């Protein structure tokens, strides 16, 4: 049989249908019961997609905003100091040098990223620690300013501390990366509460830097599944009409966020999707 253009077209269509069928089967399996975890989040943990992106696309996507321990209230970056310890990196399969020098650090950083599992803690002890730390910083700044009320630097520090506490209390994400590993069963045994701890897949990277002639090394992680979580079309109208947080004159940039509550489920493949969406209270 001679292979014709029509055969090429049919083969291409068949391949597209096969790929789509595999993708849909994967989604169906991920969402089959029982789910691995379910978190009751809000706009503090689920940011809206960027406006310029929405102008080119009628869909609505949410991003999962998570933090690292000891991060600032507005810091959702995935890199920084002391994210994953050297011991944790060794546990994850990285070769961690015992002698710290230029050459060993270069070899350490050149290691390929590895797949791993990250544990997310929602509204738990880590968030309470962040709140307490912000309150303590405000108390200290207030005392310092009371001793030297005309000091401009202390006035600025005090205002920064007030704003940091206000963000922690009202808008900062309460979702933190708390642990990492390679075995899902072991992590779930360590964090059994499926309404407070979610396990997700991530990519682990090795990094190091030099600080005051001392080498520091560790690792960081990215969560690809957190970048874009599609919102089903049945909730688009509700999402567009959500109430908005009012700003506070004492705290610049304190308003403007859409207010909502959402249930996020993590399935068999540890991939998240929105189960429920409700308007929040102004």
C-alpha cells in the first residue's frame, strides 16, 4: 500500500487523539477517590493569574502561594538561605562535600536537579511562629522608638514592623514548605493530618554561596504544579464578581485582593485541583 498524504493526516489525528486520551485518563486517575489531602485555603494562598495573561486567554488560573520557614510575609520566592539543609540534601540523594572549597562547591552546584516530594503545612505551627516573630519585632521596635522618638531610622523600622505584622495577620500565605523526602508513605506517616498537610511533587536544586569567607550550602525546590491551577468554567462568573478587600490608609497596598474560600484537593498523582469556591467576607 502506498503511503499518501491522507494516511499522514489520519496518523497525525490518531496520535493527537491518543495523547489526549492518555492525558484525560491521567486526570481521571488523579481525581479518583480517595484523595491524598484536602486543604481549605483562601485568596491568601491562591493568587489570581496575571491580568495581561487573562487578556489573551478566557480561562482563569490560580497559583499556589507557599513560603519557606523564616521568610518575610511578602516573600514567595523559592530560593534563599537555609531552605533545605545539607543533611536533607544528602537524604534526597545529592552528593554533599565534606571539604568546603571552590572546587567542591562548583561540583556540588553542578549536580542535576532531582525529583522529590515536598510537604506543605497549612495554618499550623510554622505560621504561628511567623506571627509571634512579627509581634516580637513590633514590640522591640516600639520600645526602641519610645526611647528615641525623634529618630528617623527608628520611626521607619517601627512602621515596617507594623506593616509586617498587619500582612501576617491579614494577607500573607499560611502555607509553608516544612519537609522534603522521596517516600510518600514515610512522609504521610510523619504528617498524617490530611487537612493540614499536603504532599506535592517538586524539583530539588543544589546551591551554595560564600558569606564572610565561610561557605554555605543547601538546596531549594520548585513546585511546578503550583504555578497554574485551572479554575473550572462554572466558577468563572463567581470569580469575576468576588468582593475585594478594602485598603487601610495606615497600611499602603493593604487592599485590592479578591476575597474567597476554596477547597483544594490533591489526588493520586499529588496534583491539585479546585473542588469548591465560595465568596469571602469583606
